[in-house]
C-alpha cells in the first residue's frame, strides 16, 4: 500500500512538472499539439502565452519559446546597381520583431538564422529596387531617407508572410567598389598633380619676373654708383690738381725740390737697383749745388 502511494505521488509529480511551463520576460510561447499550433476555439486566433507560469497537457503539448524583443539584422555589405549602371557597395541594418508567432513558426520553424536569411533577401530586394531608380548623386545627397522608407515599405509588405514586422531599415555606409575607388583616387591625384604643376610654373614665372626686376634695379644702382664715384673721383682729382697748382705757383723752386727728393727716395730705395746716368744730368742738379738755387 505504501509503495502504491509513493508511486502515485511520483506519477503526480511527473504529470505536474510536465504540465507546467514558464515563459520568461521578453519571450512569448506557443503550444504545438499533434503538429499543429494551438488556437483559441472561440476566435480561431493563435494562443500566445505571455511571460509567467502556464499549463499544458503533458506528453501531448510541446512548447516553443520565441523571442518577442526587437532584433537587429546587421547585414553584410552587398553590391547594388544605380540607374547610371554604377556599382555601389552598401552596408545596411534592419530592426525587426515577430508580429505573428504562429506564421513565424510555420514559415521558419522558429529558427532565427533562417528567418534572418529570408528577411535579408526581402530587404535587399527592396533596396536593390530603390537603388536602381536613383543616381549616385541622388542617393548620396538628399534622397537617402526616402530611399530607406520606401525600401522598408516594400520589405514590410513581403515580410508579412514570415510573420515578421520590420521596424526600421537603415543604410549605414555607401562605398564605391575597390577598383572604382582606386581609379577615382588616381584621377584625383593626377588632377591635383596638374594643379600643383600649374601653380609651380606660375610661381616660377613670378619669381623670374621679380628676379629680373631686381637685377635691373641692381644694375641701374651699380651704374649710378659707378657714375657718382667717377664724378667724385674726378672732382677730387681736379681739386688735388688745383691745390698742387696753387702750391706750385706760390713757390715753384721749393715744389721742384720736394719732387726731386721724392724721386731720389724712390730711385735709391732698393739696393738691388742699378742706375746708369751721367753725374751732371738734370736728375742730380740738386746734388751738384750746395744750395737749392741754380
């Protein structure tokens, strides 16, 4: 009898544990019964269990917990073509959440990775359609917000079949392909190099003009200085000659004597000099007389 009671208690405990399930905060749960999602008999709507403690039929009902929070699909960069047939590398992200838990489970099996793969395809289709109707200038300048809104509308209309609500679609970054970027950078470098060469040539031209102007001014200044120097030198020579003439006219004999002394000093300055001259020549006339007169 005691064993029967213990077995009954164990059976009740197993049945109780199998009939209770807990839904955590941020989650929702649906019950699968015989492979079908359990629905409300009165309304036919899917039974979605809120966070808390709930009951189910043990061994018959299976519970699927689904994340009800807003999810982020950070898309990898993808290539899009504009209306100009130009390629762009676009990096975007999507904010989404489950709107219909039964449809979401049936279309994706409750697998988040599969849901994001399907959602990525639908969002990229919407973005590709919007990029294909715009030029690069329109995309980059002022129509990015309109592009994202319209892409979100297109993706939302096609994601309803997945039981997913798209909250937001944003383009994070738009780049040109590597080969296009390299060619643009090379063209920009060539243009900048041409501008630099033009500036250098203009600077060299201005430098040559300034240098020629300075050289001309220097030549004129040197010529003026040389002319003034010659003029001053001529005036000095004239003044010296006038002074010598005035002095000579005052005492010609004394002036002649001084000049002869200077000539003697210059002639007999070096012992190596040899002077062959007659003693009674005019050169020695002041040596041949005892006085300075004739």
